[in-house]
């Protein structure tokens, strides 16, 4: 008879299972992940996940594909191009964005009203429109970018209507599955990722659109002035990013209040971060042109002041702050000071380089602060002790 593998009995407090949303009577399983053990429900939502991530997106994508086929048939279009005004790309982008947005809204509302959901319930309803727009924007960017690459790889390629229908179904399915998955698992880390994507994408598009105007010979703020091409893209990116930051700050501090009671320290940190987000939006609202030059300089100076207060005050305002994070914060603060005085006293680096480097350092530090707060939420106030007991071998 084969000897069974040695086993260990682990005793876990019921309160710990309740915090994880696990019923003590449920069948549990353990997974090895990142040099640790993850305990979870062995049968949690398996049929529901099958419907959510496979069946519903497939039904909606199939309907979008049939609608596309009918459109091409009525318009007498055939064969169908991969890209163009009435192509696979154009109909997929429209169908993917519309159906993806509707599915995201529907599944988010459903999970938001689910008392067992630990993620969506931490998001205030007032932030829901901003979060929805952010995910829709990211989906639209992804679809447009994907078909732009396909156009470069397969120029002027065409398909029969049935093949074109299948392509629309395929791409729409992935778009819808992504939006449903996002609605079901939204948390601070996904919001941080969306924030990074929105800022980087918006800035890169603005830089590319103004490449021929040599924006770097002026300054970064030139991208939002009347002299820039499509300045609204850059300014809208800053304003929308500010709304995303406010939503993320709300989510983080609502979650943090479950473990750390609200006091003057956490309240002050929340206020400073919220004011920083509002100031970022104000930089986009008041571009650096003749009309708003004074206001633009004022809000930009206010942003620097807020960053200094945050970097210096994080020692007292952030619960359980670590020495590593403190030293990193002070290092970034010194770097910002060096850039500032180097530019003002020696005109080195250039204004454009100074703005880009200072923004990268400041924005990176804010993201690290958000990550540190999320780690505090994940860890809770203290580790929960468990008891492990070696079981006798069964032969």
C-alpha cells in the first residue's frame, strides 16, 4: 500500500475566515503562490464565473457579430476590409465599446449591491461615472491600438462576410470579457493601473500630435496651450486623471478605516492627497496661455507646496510607516529640490526636462504612497495567529 503524503492540521480563527468572506462549513483549498499559501473556497462561484466570463460575453458578442453581418448585407458591402469606415475594425470598436460599457455598468451595479463583495462596496456611487469612463477609455485605446497594428501588418486585407462576422465576434468577446472581469474584481490596484494608463496614454498622444511643432523647445505646459495642436487632449487628461485620483483616494481611505480608526493624521493625509488631485486638475483647467498664465503658475506652485507637505509629513501622517519608505520619500524630496534649484540657479536642466523629470518623480512617489496604503489594507492591523499540528502518517 502506498504511503500517504504527510499532512498538517492548521487551526484558523473563525473571525479570520469571516473577514475573507469564507463560511467555516465550506470546502476549502490551499494554493502555493509567491512562496506563500493562499486559502480559499474550493467551489466558490465556479458556475457563476463560467457564465460571467464565457457565456454572457459570447452571447453579446454573437449578437454584435450578427448585427454587423446584417449591416454589411443591407449596405451591400462585400468583401469586408479589416480596417476602414465600414470595416471589421470600425464595427468591432463601436460594438466592443458600447457592449463593454453596458456590461461593465450592469455587473458593477450587481456586485456593488452584493453584501459579500469586498471590492466594489468600497467604491462610492459618486465615483462610479469616472471609473466607468476610465475603463471605457482604456478599452477604446486598446481596440484602436490593436487594429492600428493589424493595419500595419496586413494592409488592404479583405474578408468574406462570414469570416468578418467571426472576427467581430472574437474581438468583441475579448472586449466584453475584459469589462466584466474588471467590474467583478475592481480594487485599488486596478484603479492605480487605470490612472497610470490614462496619464501616460494622454501625454504620449499629445506629444506625438505636436511633434512637428517641436513642443520640447518650449515646455511641457505648451501641450495644453492655444499654440498646441488638440490642446484639449492634454488638458482633459490632467482633469480626468484628477477625478480618477479622487476616486482612488476615496476607495483607499474607506478601506483603511476598517482597520485604522479615523483620526487627525489619516484625515490630514486624505485632505492633502485630495487637494493634490484637485490641483492636478486645475493645471489642466487653467492652461499656460495669456489668459490663465497667472492662475496656471499659482496652481503649479501650489502643487509643489502640497508635494513638499506630503513628503515631509508622511512620517507622522501614514500609519505604520517603514524606514525604507521614509528614506525613499526623503530621497525623492531631495531629488525634486536639486532639480528645482538646478533649473532656477543654473538653468540646468532645461525647463522641459525639469518639468518632465519633476512630474515623473512626484507622480511615481504618489503611486508608491497609494501602494503602501493598499498594503496596510491587505495586511490589516496585525497578523492573525494560527496553529499548525503535524498529523501521524497513514500507511
